[in-house]
């Protein structure tokens, strides 16, 4: 039976711990229930948004007057197919994906180590980082995708899409209006020991995140280009530690906004405006949000 919960506070489902109630929170456990959710949204003429673990999300204080779909357990599988292909459900946590692939003796997704959130969210955002062994190499999830299983949120059509059918970009994939159900990735054979060693390297490179101390939603802005990190621009504007209500531009990394205990969405939005305006005035650069706002 389709799980549903009316007026559930979305602060319970975002890493920032911010957000008012959704009209209805739904957790479909299988594909038929996904179709049921889409039908409910169309019947009621309400907006429908898909969320994963809420790690890159800011929800308005007034909440969301629509339906929120969070994929259930049927969508968290991680299965090795023939050879070097792994099938992954959208709801699978990234940490589990990385560790399971290591157990399979397959390398190629270690760069996802330490990135919070679900596999589906990482595909939607085209998650990526610089390689720990070669800073000149930027690894993105699009580079290991074989195909992506999606369903259209309007007409309920299901489609298996190849990478050349998907408009992958920096922190985007062009799949707005669709729900990612899962994907297959192509990796390479290796020893579990060697893969775990690379996982450790990526985890050490991201160890600074543990110093944030407070809830955050990851990077707020996209980097303008490979040589111009958004965090550096914000830092050079002297904004580390800037506060609005219970929100603060992190003293550890200026491209993170943290919730020091009682922050509201309006506080985060005030700091976003401050950072954007300051960087525009000082450098003439228009920062683009990586954070998703609903």
C-alpha cells in the first residue's frame, strides 16, 4: 500500500534541517505506486517534486503546497550484472554503492566516496569531484553511466535513456520533469583491497567536511569555472562567519551555509543574496546556485 503522510515537516527530510510542511509526503514502494503518485498529482492538479535524501535542498519556511515523492525500498538495490556492469536503484545511498562495488572488485566509482545523498540524486546532479591522484582530472557520474531508467512525471511514460540522450552538464543532467528510478554503471575489474585504498584517499580528501559541526546542504553555489572556486570568491569578500538569524556562512568553507541551531529558510536566502551581491560587486561574477530550492 502506498505510504502517504499529510503536512509532514520537510525539515525532517533535509540535511539543513530546515523546511515547512509538504501538502503530502509519499513513499512509493514499487513502480505501480510511482504511477499512482503521478496520477494523484495530475488529478489534484498539484505540483510533484521528487526528493532523495534532501542533502542539496532548501525548503521554504511556508513549506511546499504539493506532493513530495521519496522512492521506497524497491528502489535501493545494488546488483552486479555480467562482468563490469552494476545496476543501482535511485534510492540506494551513495556510501553503500561505493562499498558494494568494492566488494564486487570493481573500481571507477570511488570518487563518490564521502558525498552524501542517494544514487538517484547523484545522477540528477551529475555529481563529480577532482581526482585525488591527479587534480587535472575531473570525474563525474556521467562518465560511468551505461543507461538511466526514468519515468515522465506528466504522462507516466517509462524510458531507458542512453548517455547521448541525456543533456549532462556541470551539476545537471537535464532530466527535470522526470523521476530517476535507477541506472546502470560500467566499472573496471580490480582487487577489493586496491579499490578500498582509493576510497580511503577520497574520504581523507573530504575529511574537512567533518569540521563543519553544523547541518548543511553541501555547496551552495556552482564554481564559475575550474580555476575559480565559488568558496574562494566568497572568502575573499570577507564573508566567512557572516550570519543571518540562525544561519551562517561556514568558517570552514565559504561555499557552505550552516544551520547553527534555529535557522530558517529566510536566513539562508539572506546569506545567499549577500554572497551573490558581494561577489558580483567585487569580481563582476554572477554566482549560480547549486542548491535546489522548493
